[in-house]
């Protein structure tokens, strides 16, 4: 069955520290997509990244980086030199496009990150 | 572009009342969906639509109805509100299927059912 686990419910770091948010997924498909979304205190969800199962290259965007490892079914998100504005809930999501049923996009429970000045 | 808009932002209902949560997008997206967010459970799909006139059920459809008469609008109707429907509701849209594409989310509607 399709499942996304974000074992870290809450994380607190001091500003300028690096922090890694873990995401472990379960799927039986060979074709799937992984996403990260950010939900700041204002409440809206903002797309951060999409990765398909055939592209295992890690990605860096400014202070953000993502480590995709199929061998461990993980898609971890690292924030370097964290800032107060990074305080948010972060969701990892998995989709299996070949499925015909509704639950094609599954969100993890989220990790709440607090960056303390 | 306003993106995805939702109204109202907050709503309090009594058990048994009905209401409609409004959602509109101005990006000409074909795919729209409704999610509910509950603590510790991430987002769960209620209903979705792949185009005007086409809707389908998600993971938790009971107690909700949707329709899609235009590309822009995708209202969610609560038929007879129950306390279990207390949640934050998000509408989202994407250019193509949400399976492949990023979703754009509205600001959410916080609903309390007493």
C-alpha cells in the first residue's frame, strides 16, 4: 500500500543551524512522484519540489536541498543555515500516476519546524 | 492572477446545518480538488475534478457533495454538518493531473461544527 511517513512531528533549531526533515515512503510501483510542500503560519500550502522515480539526482535550490534515495525509499529535505522564515509545517507527498483509484496523491502527516532566533 | 481563492475563511456551524465552501481559480486549470487537514493526519482528499462536468470521490467523500459547472469554480457542499467535519479545508488546482504536477492551494477555510 501507498504510504508516507514523516517520523519527526516537531523539530526546533536555533537560527543558522542546518536541519534535515525526513520522509520515507512505501510504494509497489516503479513509476511515482514525490513532492514537498511548505505550510507557513499563515496557512497556505506552497509547492517546493517535485521528483519522479527515475531521477535520483539530488537537487539544490539556494539553502534548500533534497536527497532522494530509492534504496532506502527516502526523500529527505535539508535546510542549510536556517532562518526564522523557515518556520513552517512541511509535508512530503507521494503519487502513483498509474493507479486508477482516487488515492493517487498521499500526504504525510507533516513535520513542524520552529527556527528560534 | 488571484490564484486559488476560497471563501469564507472561517465558519461556525451547528450540527445539521448545511453550507457551501466556495473555491475559484483563474489559472485555467483543469484539475481541482478539495482536501481536509486534521492534526497529525496530513491532507486527505475529499473530492476532485478533472474538468468541467467531471467529478469523482476521494478518500473521505461521505457527507460532502461537489459539482463543477465551470472550469473556474469548484464548490464543496456540506449536506448536514457534523462535529467530525470540524477541520481546515483546502481547495487546490493544477494544470494537469495532480499526480504529476504541482498543486496550487487556496488559503483554506477553517470550519467548526458545534
